[in-house]
C-alpha cells in the first residue's frame, strides 16, 4: 500500500539515478523542425542537487518535462535506476506503469503553484493520499507535520485563495515531497515571487533535499539559486554542459 508503514522514508533509503541516454528532442513549427537537444547523455544522482540554466527558450523547461515524463524524446531514452524501480526505460513503460513510477519516485513543482482551489491547504498537501484512496492517521499526521515545519499549520483548513504567492508555492513543495520521492524536479520556482519569498522557497527546497536525501533538479534563470546547488548544467548549443557550481 502506497502510504503504509514507513513509506515516508522511501527517498532516504535508496540510491537512484535518472539518466538521459543519447536524447534528442525537436519540435515542429509548421513544416520546420526546431531542435532543442541533440544526442545528450547525462546522469542525475539521488542525494545531489542540480541547477539547470540557459537563455530563455534554450530548453530548461523541456528538460524538466522530459525527466518527469510529461514530454517524450524524439530519439534516445530516459532511464530510472533504483533499488525499487530497478532499471526502467521510460519508452518501455505502459501509461499505468509510468504513472505509478512517477507517483512513487519523482515529483515536480511548477512555476505556478497550481493548487486545487476547491481543496483546503491540508488536502492539497496530501493530494496523493487522497487520489490513492488511502487517508490514514499517519498520512494526516505527516501532512500536519510538514505544514508545521513551514509555519503554515494555522492555514491547514483554509483554501489556497487565502494564501500569498509565496505561501502557495510552499504548499506546492509540500505536496510534491509528501511521499518523499527520490527526485524532486522544480521548474523556475521563484519566477513569480519577490526576493524574500524566493529565498524562503529555495531554502525550503534545499532543506528537504538534505533531510530526505532527494535528488533536486531545478531549472532557473537565477544565478543566486545556481550558486546554492552542488552541480550546474548550462543549456546551450543543443547540449547540456556541465559547469563548476
């Protein structure tokens, strides 16, 4: 059962990797093909943090979408390897198998918090438990503990419209790390936030990355965020180029 026992420590126990294997990606604009990536191979490790930088339109968000399975490579494959998932190629997974893999191992936070307006803050945090039909005393306690950690327990029973932008983004992060995934992927998390809220959000991402030994992959235009990651990749010339962080 997804939320039984000590499932919330799943990320801490296992060493996983996500790798791009000779991945190319192109889009069609009318009859013209636009290449984003060309034969890219790179390995992301659980327990490490990564910043993905590049010019606007270079492919930062496309990379995040590929890693989380929202988008598909034109060529090549993406592979997750862990004690739980073993070696699984995205291209070989059925829609159901891919959904289960991401539900248990990979979570994403978008630039927009995209909370469900009709659900309370507490319900938004424990959304995966609700969708799985497994609402237990343990999952409720876990959600409340997370809200307590970020100073939002008093907002547990209100609706997202009552929160500031920074508060909504913190709730979105809690929703993403609720089951303690092996990898947390984040797409431009501070693009719509002020300086104070931006610092709070990145502090929170790093805190949970360290606490739960998650792999943290953040696409960003901010050099301040990049400086706080252990690894830096820059997208240019259709490649993912490693730089000293």
